[in-house]
């Protein structure tokens, strides 16, 4: 395909994105935003899927099977935690006006300029190679599209590739500056850029799916065909399983940890997820939309990878480029051009957002601290402040160019020699060094600036030594003796076997040691080092307990005292924010704290209070001004500038801090006491409600019990009354009929007596008045007596009896009559359950257990469905459940049996399945209680 045609489509596509971004910016100005919805927010988070996803995942899958999934499984596992972690970060950054991960770390640990600079340097070192990865992907895809599938046989660093990559970099730099660095206030949202990123996310998703479907259904006969043919190749069949691909559990854990850290800490993810967040509630949808996006874009990775391996039998193609090479090889150049634009979307969106995030960090923490230090006092006046504001804006634009120049230089020098995935994983390991200080800063007030500095510095140095240094050896920049023998021949200092640790892959090894020293020094120095400053303590409380504080203005100790005049503060803010934005901000402050503002000199601001123009600025105004400046130049630089440029402004002394903290502590203690009392009242209310519900339930059970008892008593009484009336009204009945009626009356009377006796017994057990007459018992004798008691029905049904009663059983302390009642009841139920056709079988057994005896009675009857097991020991259960196994009886036998067993400190249970008989087991302790 003609290079000019590809270049034309590339710049035409980028121009279309420019137009969309410009239209979005215009709609923002008209207060009709396209971006303020959760779907655009979720799609912008998909900037996580870069050229690594688009090209590198297929290459990784072609050689290592399912290993590529680890990079996407981590963010998916983190998604449910977004409401806990990411929402807290968003709330903090909105309250503190923070615009980057370096701002966050600097502000949390006492607004430290040095710590912010360290975090910035770490981000630049870690992420610039990742940006060069995107440039490499653009150059490689351009070369393949313009020279055919064999293009990767050419050196990617040839003049044409470098030139195309350079022009693409220049175009993206222009786009980044126009839509990402248009004002000095970095907290201003870039809605045009966000919309462009969301559109690019859709484009790369559609293009990747089209490529996958073309290979799966255009070059093969569907998924089954691809996998069946791959399974026939031994080298591919081993990739079907996790073990066959050779990825160890340690590698999987490393990939999960790295990707979970990256989705939270990568500068571009922080930019789109935190800085560009319009509404915290958008997280609710993004928590499932973003993982869904990751799942969809990876559905066709394996068909593409296996299809490429099958079609590229000679291995001439780079597996990273299968997505583009296979359509070209099949003679579909226009399809390949569409897929190329998808890859351009994946790479360009990452470059733009990552560059914006890094430029803000470089400006805030490397450039601006140098400008605001030193004598920039009030004598230089508003003209200096305006100049400083323009310098801040130009510094960010210069940082954009600097980042892209570094990335392009890295690509041209060594980036083309390394695989896409290797560069990406090393970058992930770099930003993972921020995890201890960020998560510790969110949830642990004890973390200090000294601990964070020591931990982060150690982590970044070990990352450089164990992961970056070996890549320099791979590219030929350093001799391989460093890896084989260690520096100066010291073997235990080898980067791949540091301190003698072997057996881990290089990535896991590097992450282990960097996190080990990072976390260890962070916690150790924080606990054992010097006490944190007042500002550190205050920032720690604001970060850890951010949801306790109202966002917006300072309502507590502001950290400043001042005799500066208000015009000085206004002039400082105007130099960075402009007259209109300053007037709006100070007007909002005046509405919240009336009486602490003056009318601007041009009389265009809000109404003036009674105080004159020379009145000192309220400390809360200085804290508010500090937050406004933090959005423009970072929290550390804002504090330095405010302290050095406005006369009479100083930080509160230590003694004043102690007084303030004591007062705050008293208020917090009073608040805690009130909260404690409130919780106690809530607990008491809950207990009363629970007791009331239990009483209602008991009352209902009582009514049901009385109804059932009445019903059961009425049945024999009705029978007795009816038969008595028949005998009375018919004296001429023959003797046999009269004898039968009298026998039935006697039987029903006995049944009535048994029911009454059982009800009385049950009442004793439930009321706790029943007493046991315990004595040492011979269990074998009790079983023998119980079997004699049920002998007639046992023989009448011709039931076979199996006994398993070993000799020499220990004596059981218990009430003989009660235990006899239990066994007779269980045996009677078993007899009633057995069939009357001579095939019935009952097993009775006993065995010793740890500290007790286990007795069981088992039949081969119809059995009991498992869902009814927990109901069997309820009162009158069998009488009310006619569809289950229903022996004749009162329905109280098993309920009383359970009570007797529990009085003996034992337990009873049933094991049964439908049509498989039932086994009732009871366990009784040998020690008398």
C-alpha cells in the first residue's frame, strides 16, 4: 500500500479526532457536555488497553498461551474495590486540588517538594519507555502496511520507519498541547481529550474484533476449526493449559499484582480515572463496564494467536504483528488499513494521556520548585506573578515536548530491540513502587515523609538494578558479565540473583526485592524515625479520614497565620488564574465566610465588607489560595510560593500547633463519645426489636401448638363419642360387633392417654422442669430390652434384624427409662417405615467415639428427602406433612426424643435419601454432666 495513502489516512483520522475534541470543547463552553456520563468515563478508562493489548497480547499468547490474561485479570479483580479505593482518591484529589500521582504523594506527606520530585523522576523513568513502545508499534505497523507482510524482515529502525514515527510524534505533541495544556490550571478538565480517547477506545475495540473475526471465520471455519487444528500441533496443544505454557504460579501472582497496581497508579489511569472524573457516581457503572470491555477485547486473542502460528508455519512473521500481517497476507489491504487505524488509536490515546499526566508532574515538581524558590517577594509585584503564571503554562508545554522527545529517542536508540510486552511489564513494575506509599497514605496515619522517601527511593533503585539494567545488557549497551558474574565479580550481587535468591523469573525477582525494601523502609522509618511535622499529621488526618470532612473551604486550623494584605493575595492568584477566575473563586469564599473580603481595585468583584484594603488576610483565605495554586503548580510549589511571595505569611509555630491539636483532640474525643452513645442506643434498639420479634414468634408457635394439640385430642374423642352413641342407640347389636366397638373405644382412649402424657412430658422438657435419674448403664442391656418391647410388630412384619453391639462397652451415665423411651421410639418408627412384604431390614449398632458412645437405628424403608431433615424433630411435624414418610403416631415422639438426648448433653441427627431408607444416630457423652 502506498505510504502517502497510509499517511493521509493516519493524519485524516487524527484530524477527525481533533475535530471531535474541538466540538466537545465548544459544547462545554455552552454548558452542554458530551463527556459528563458514565459510559464515556468507562471508555476513557480503556486507555489502559494500548498497543501492548492490540499487538503484544497476540504475540504473547502465540508463545505463552493464557499468560496474557494476567494483565487483564488484575484490573478486573480490582474493579469491585474501586468504590473503596478509587472513590477515596477522587475525593481527596478534588478536596486538595491534586492533578497527578506525584501531587498525591507530595501532598499526603507534608507537601514535600523533594518527595514529589522523586515520584516524578520515577514516573518519567518508568513510563517514557512505555510511550516509546507505542511509537514502536506505530512505526512497525506503518512499515508492514506499506511494505507488505515481509516488512518485519527489514530493520524497523530504517529511515522511513523513523521518519514516520517522528511525524506521528510531532502530530500527537500538537494535539496534546492544544487540548491538554491550554490553561495554567491543571485541574481544569480536558473534555475534548477525554471524548477523543473514548472514541479511540471504541475504534480499537471494533478494529480488533474485526481482525479476530476475519481470521476465525475468513481464514478458518470458526472457533472449533482453529482450536482443533491447533490441538493437532504439539507445540500449540501445550498452550491450551496453564502448566503447558510454562508459566509458574509465581509468575501469575506477579502479573496479577503488577496489573492491579498499574490500573490504579499508571499516570494515564490516574489522569482519566481521577483528574477527569466529573461525578463519583460514574464509578458505579465503570466498575462493571470497564471489566466487560477488557473481557470483550480479549475474546479473540487466542484465535488470532493460534491462527497466526498455523498460517505462519515458517515463522517468518513477528507474532506481535499477526493482527495486521494476516489480513495483508490474505490479500485484504483495505481491511488491514482499518485494523492499522485501530492500532493507531490504541497507541495514540495512550501517548496523549500519558504525556499530559507526565507534563503536569514535571512542571509541578521539577520546573516550578526551581522558579518559586528564592527571593520572589512582594517587591516584584503583580507583574512578576503574571509572568510566573505564564512560565508555569509554558513549562507544561515544554514538558510535553520533552517527554515525547525522550520517548522518541529511546525508541530510535534501543526501544526497537525489545519486545512490546517486556517494555510494558518493566513500566508496570516501576509504577508499582508507588503502591506502598499511596495505599499506606490512604489508610495509615502513621506513614511519614521520611519513611515514604526512604521506601520509594529504595524501591526505584532496586527496580533499576534488577529489571532495567538487564535490558541494557540485552540490547548490548552493557557487557553480559554483569548478569553472569555480578559487579566486580561479586556473585550475590547479580541483578538476576540478588542476595543469593534464585528460582524466580526476572520479573518476579525484581518485584520481590524492590517491594521488600520499599515496604520495609517505609514502615520501619515511619515507626522508628523522627516524629512527623504538624503539617504531615494534619495532611495524614485529612487523607485517611477524607469522608469526615466537607469538601471545599477550610473550616479548621488552616496552617497559616498572616499580616499580609488582601491585594497581595489577589494579585498572586490573578497571575495564575486570571482576573475572571480569581474573582469567581474569591467571591465563592466571601459567600462562605462573609466579612473576610474586599472589593477588587477595578470594582468588578463581589461586594466589600466593612474592613479596609489593608486588612490582614484571613488564614482560611490563605489555605484556600494555597489549594487554588496547587491546581496550577502543585501542592509543594504552591506552599513555597505562598510562603515566599506574600509578605507576612508564615507557617504556624509548633506551640500553636500543639494548642490547636489539643483543642481538636478534645473535639474529636467528644465526637467519639457521642458516636459511641449513638451506637449503644442503636444496639439497644436493635436488641429490643429482636426480643419483640422473638416474642411474636413464640406467641405464634404457642397458637399453632395449641391448635395442633386440640386437633389431635379431638380425633380420638370424636371416635370414642361416635362409637359410644352407636352402642347406646343400638342395644340389639350382636356381641361380635359390640366387642369390636368396645375394643376401638379402649384403643382410642389409650391413644388419648398417651397423647396427654406426651404433651405433659414435652412441657416438662421445654420448661426445664424435667429431671434425669442418672446411673451407670449397660448400653447392650438397654438395646436388648428395647428390642423385646418392639418384638411383636417386628416379628409380625417379618423384619430382619442386624445387630452390631460389641462386647465390653463402657458404662454410660444416664436415665435408663428415658433412654429406653428413645430407643423404643426410634425402633417403632423404623418398623413402621419398613415394608410389610418380608423384605424389611433394621440395623441397630453402637460404637465408642472420642469421649462418648454413638448409637444408630437404620431401616430400609422409603427414606426421607434431605430438604425435610431439619423439620423431623419439630412437634407434630409428621401429622402436618402427609406427603413425606408418615408413620402412624402422635407426631411428638421425635421431638421428645431430641429433648431427652439434649438433656443427656448429646445430639441426634438423621441421614437419609428418598427410597434409600433412613439412619437415625445419637451421640451421648461418657462423662456425666
